[in-house]
C-alpha cells in the first residue's frame, strides 16, 4: 500500500508536471501568435507610411513642375511681348524718319541735287534709315536690360559687403570710359561703311540707267 501510494504519488506528480508543460506550450503558442500579429500590424503601418510619403513626394514634384511650366510660360509671353513691341517701335521710327527725310530732300534747292547724287539719296532713304531705326531700338533694349541688371547687382553687393562694393566702384568707371572710346571708333567706321554703300548704290543705279 505504501508502495502503491508512493507510486500513485509519483504518478500524480508526473501527471501534474505534464499538465503544467501542456499549459506552458499553450501560453508560448499564444505569445508567438500575438508577436506575429504585432509584426503584421507594424509592417502594414510601415507600408502605409511609405505610401503616404511617396504620395507626398509625387504631389510636391507635380507642384514644382506646374510652377516651372507657369514660369516658363510667363517668361515666353514676356519675351514675345518685348520683341514684338520693340520691333513695332523700330518700324514706326523708320517710317517716320523716311517720311521726314523724303520731305526734307524734296524741298531742297537744285544745287543740293547737283552735289548729292540720286543713288546716294536713295540709299539714305532705304538702308541708312533702316540701320538707324534698328540699332536705335536694339541699343535702347540692351541699355534697359543692362541697367536693370546693374542696379540689381549693385544692390545685392551693397547688401552683402558695402566695403567691397565701394572698393570696386572704379572698375565700372574704367569700363565706361573704354566703352565710350570704342563707341566713337564704331561710329566712325559705321559712317565710312554707309558712305561706301551709298556710293556703290549710286554707281549701280547709273550703270543700270
């Protein structure tokens, strides 16, 4: 009886251990399933976050692209308006100069026509007036553009370093003097070119006549 009771005790103890082990297995399986669910939830949230970030980046790129298209469109329209306006002004100036020059030539004395040949006068009405009007408008456009750039550059330099800006003041003065000398040189040779062109036009007119 003692042995059986002892054996039963031992058996009971082992049975209790086996039940405890099964309970531990169930609890460990439950923890693993919980961890797997947590991992799935975290991975889903990470994927959604990445998708949101990609969508935000795509939206930003689209916004920047639309802004660039708008800027280029405005710049193209401004360039078209600038070119068209100055071309129109140049044509009007040329037409007015031709009208005034022709009216002045018609009312001259006979001696004027003896001193100035017909081919040269025709060249003055055609080529010279066109050159004057074209270069006048072109030079005004270049002057305005360079003036705006110069003012912007000076203001920026003064904001960055006033001392350095004052130190560089003699440089534009020297460049302006060189430009004045070069302008006189170009003016002299331009006049020589137009005189030769007028003479050649007169010679061609006489040859054709």
